[in-house]
């Protein structure tokens, strides 16, 4: 390790993202991307920018995009924050609300970036086990000091926490931020955005990477009362003056405006999830009820790792986590009908 590195870097354990294979002929069902292309209006908007004012700096406040999101959700522009993917928005939230504090409550099985940010921002997490059905038990989420963070639906389980239970967590922890990470909310869940008016401690984080097919673009947002959003803006303004480039701002606006395309894509993902769940159950998998664009499944006889290796050898990539309690599960992203048929055909060779 270089003598020039700060002491702090020595304790950091970097986040390890899912594999992004270089071969396009693989059936890629490992990182929860949307199998469908972005809306044609998004592509047109990007094209227009590329042929237009790319030599100019982008709007540093992304005002048009914020207003579009505010109109979509019935909020004020001052209640919308935007960033380069929700991972960046989450990082700003850690810096603004949790940094240097004790007792950030989070589920023990959850998005694996949270512990990484805890290290980076010197936050002491308190992990709370999921119940026997892999659900978050809201009654366990009391006594937070830094705050509370969880994905809803949870990742990688896909399980959903009803709004009434989220309200219990908000009420039990009125003096700290409760961050609900809604990366997968559009695939059948009900957003907590409607609770924002009643709860000054609620921050909802969303992404355009999943339901709006823009993972390659990197656009995320946070929604909450203006005082919380101001905290995020302060962090952003100390660090990144142009959070979204011109192409991303235009694409993001178009993605929210083309609601018909968005709805039909989400419906196709949900339909494919229903089909895949049924097929996997017929092959002897236990599949948790999913509200996300992936399923979390455990085979009754074959070890998950062996299945993942076999699939990979046959050109299908799924995600396996080496983590206690879930190491016999596979997380399989929802794909097109053809991709899923290929997955099932390969599984039938093994099982
Ligand atoms: N939150 C959760 C729960 C996720 O699974 C992901 C995707 N890995 C993200 C946030 C980050 O998504 P992005 O940075 O692409 O917006």
C-alpha cells in the first residue's frame, strides 16, 4: 500500500458489483437491468441534445428534470434531488444525514452497498435480522440514532413492506432520517412518496436504472420535504457542481413524460416474473414472492452455487451471494420471454 494513501483508505472494503460480462451472447440475468430498451422518446431526446448544445455546460440544478419529477408525483421542485444514479444519491444521503453517527438501523440481508458507505462515512450500523419469511419486521426498528435505511422492495429478497409498516418505523424514529430505497418499487409495489407530506423524516430514493431502462445513463433521485432535500443539495454543492450531463437530463425528462411506455414495460416485466416463478417452482425451486424485477429462489436439492456454475457454463449468468443464510439462493433478474426460456431449458438439463 502506498505511503501516500491516507490512513482512512486502509480500512475500506470496496463494493463488489455483479459481473458485467464482455460477451454479448450471454443471457445476462445477474444485475437486475431492464431487458427492454428505453422509450423511443428517450432516444429521440438524447439524439436532439447530441445534435444540439453539447458544447455548453448542463443546467447545474437540473431544474426541468426536477420539475418534471415534481409534477409526476404531485410534489414541489424543492422536494426533488437528483444525482448520478441512486448509488450517488445514497452516498450524499450518508454524508448529509448519517455521517459519523452510531446506530444506523438496516436489515441484515439488504443492499450490500450500505455497509460499504457505513465504512466510508464512519457510520456504525446496527443490523436487524429478517424474520423467518425473509420479511422486515417493522417492530424491530426502534432506537435509531443515525437513522434507518432499507430497500423496499428489499434486495435481494424482493419482499415488500406495506406502507402501514413503514409509517410505524417513521413514527418510532421521529428524530432521524428514515431512508426508503425504492430502486424496485415500480414492479408492483406502492411508493412511500405519498407519505412525504406527513413525515418530515422520510427520504425516498429512486432510480431510472430499473423500471425506466436507463442503468447505463446513471440517473437517480431523492424525494422528501424541502428541509431534507436542502441537506442533500449542500453536500452536492460542496462536491459535484454538475450532477447530470445534458444528455442524461434530456433522457430523464423524456423517460418520465412517456408514461404509457413506462407502464407497458413494467407490466411486461411483471408478466415475465409470474411466468418465471411458476416455471422455477415446477423445477423444485422455492421462490420468495417478489415485487421486484428479479426473483430470489432456492432449490430443494441442488446447491445454488452448483446451479450458478452450470448456468454460467451454458451461457446464462445469474447472481449467487456467498453470505450466511442466503448462500443457497440465486437471484435471477427478469428477462425477455426468450431469455427466460433459455434459462429454463438449461436448468432442465441439470435438474
Ligand atoms: N439500491 C438498490 C437496492 C439497488 O439494488 C441498486 C442497484 N444495484 C441501487 C440502489 C443503485 O442503482 P443505481 O445506482 O443504478 O441507481
